[in-house]
C-alpha cells in the first residue's frame, strides 16, 4: 500500500512525438508540486523528439532502441527512483494536470494503483472503435479476474513502486498494461480509479494498431484465465476484500 509520497517518477514512452512532448513534460514540470523526476523513454525517434527532451534541464532521456510500448515502460520503471511511478503517454491526449488527483486518491485510500478512467469524460474524445474495444476488454477482464474497473486500457496510472517490483511482467507491447492488471489482481493489490478527461491528439498519428493489439490483449487475458493458480488467487482476493 502507498501511504506517503517520497518522490514521484513520471515515466513517458515516446516515439516521434515532437509536436506533443514539450507541452506534456512542461505541464508536469510546472504543475506537479511533489518531489519528482520526469523520465522520457524514447524508441529512437527520428522527428526531433529526443533533441527536444535533451534540451530541457528537468527531464531524463533514456533511448530504448528496441520497439514496444511495454518494453519502454519496463525500462523507465527500472530506472525510476520514486516510491510512486506515474505512467502516461507523451501524445498529449491525457490530462497530466490530474496527476495530483490520482496521487491524492492513492494516499487517501492507501492503494497500490490508481487508474485515470476516461469512461466518464463528457467530451468523448475517444474514437468509437476504441471505446467499444475498451469496453469489451474491460468486461472480460473484470469478469475473469473479479475486479470492477471501468477503463482497463487507460495508459495513465499511478503505481506503487514496491508493488510493481513484486510482479513479473513479460509483455513487451500494448498487452503490458493488461498483464499488469492481471498480476496486480493475482497478488491482491488494491486498484482504484479516478475520473479524467481525454483529448484529441494535436499532432502526429496514433501508434495503436487495433487488430494486432486486440489479439495480444485477449491472448493475455485468456492465458491468465486458463492459469489455475492465477484464477484461484484472484477469486480468493476478491472474497477477502469485498467487505472491506
């Protein structure tokens, strides 16, 4: 559980986000009042993203030439010094000003993870296909692993560093975020949500490949469900925690 803030490590995976990254990191730098570090893990961008980050005195740049969303986050988290890790995309779609909201709720509830849910956003900036896919994935996840989340595909999360160090994650791409939730459910870690807003991308093209990512995510869910030990432990944890 997380009951205090020693340092917040904000980990941002990027690949060709030159038009978006400056606004994201400068907002975090100016608005986040907790002791912090900002780690940008770049997939060897060719559009100037690395140079923008390098020119700033308040960011740490790690170049991860091996491609993969999950791999970039793994690399950033391994290098993070804070007891709370915030993961967020560098494309400007998430409202990074809500990091305070997430951390405050994390401390208040003594939680291991807080997800910023986009499902209650009145602006509805998420595309219809992404919205439907998210709801289907979330329904399967909640049913199989005894959870009550509304947005399992949110890439905006505050996570206990101690908790993430105690789960084994192997997915190197988009399924990483779902695998994390499965392993947290298996370990009985507390996961809660806070509402956030979601914005349309200003520059560049989305990196999400819906079909490929969907197959990877559903494969990860079904592997977890078919693993008897994972399923049993999730059920046990739900029974222990349902009346708390």
